[in-house]
C-alpha cells in the first residue's frame, strides 16, 4: 500500500482539484453521486409501496415547509402588528391616565387652597360672632343695670312720698 492510500488527506499533486481526490479507497465523487441517485430513486419510486407511504408523506411535508414558514411568518407579522397596536393603545391610555392624574392633582390643590381660605374666613367669622356675642352681653348687662337703676329710683321716689305722707299723718294725729 502506498502513502497515498494510507493518508487520505495527502494530495497527490498540487494541480489536482480537491474534490476529485479520493479520501478513501472505496469511492470518489461519482460513487457518492451514484449512492445519492440510488437513494433518490428509492425514495421517489414510480410505485410507492405501503411501507414507504410514510416516507413519501414526510418528504411532501418537507417540500411544503417553505409555504408553512411563509404562513408562520405572516402570522408572526400579524401578531407583531397586534402587539404594536396594543402597545400604542397602552401608551395612549397611559398618557391619558397621567393627564387625568395631573388634573386630579391640580383640582385637589385648588380644593386645598380653597379649603384653607374658607378655614381662615370661618375663623374670622367665628371671631366676629364671638365679638358680637360679647357686645350683646355687654349691652344686655348695661340695659339690666339701667332698668335696675330706673326701678330703684322709682321705688325710692315712691317710698319718699309714702314715708312723707305717713310722717304727716303721724304729726297731724299728734297735734290734734
């Protein structure tokens, strides 16, 4: 056996194309082609045997794969479009929610400011009412004091006349 037969990677000469070089002593390019042709003839025979029907179906399925891939790609594109639409809708809803939240915050701030203003106004009104109640109490006390003085004066005058009449009667009865 020569060195060429023992070492399949060894090239016999530099001018020989690599695909024509035998890697093993048994077959060359035509031997590989022959085996492939025989296998193809076996698979694609004119009369399919019942045992080979599953193989033929598998080959047909394999041939139909590009169509299925196209269909899957279309479904993927449609699903992707639906996802993009849903993402856009979610973005719009999120934007609207943020705007609504901002409006609520502004309204809440306005209501707080108005509440504080009304609380200050309420405090002022409470002070005014308290002042008016104090003034009314002072007026009522003054009025009571005035009426007490008037009635005391009337009583004193009435007592004076009564005592003076009684004193005159007593003096007349002693002189007579």
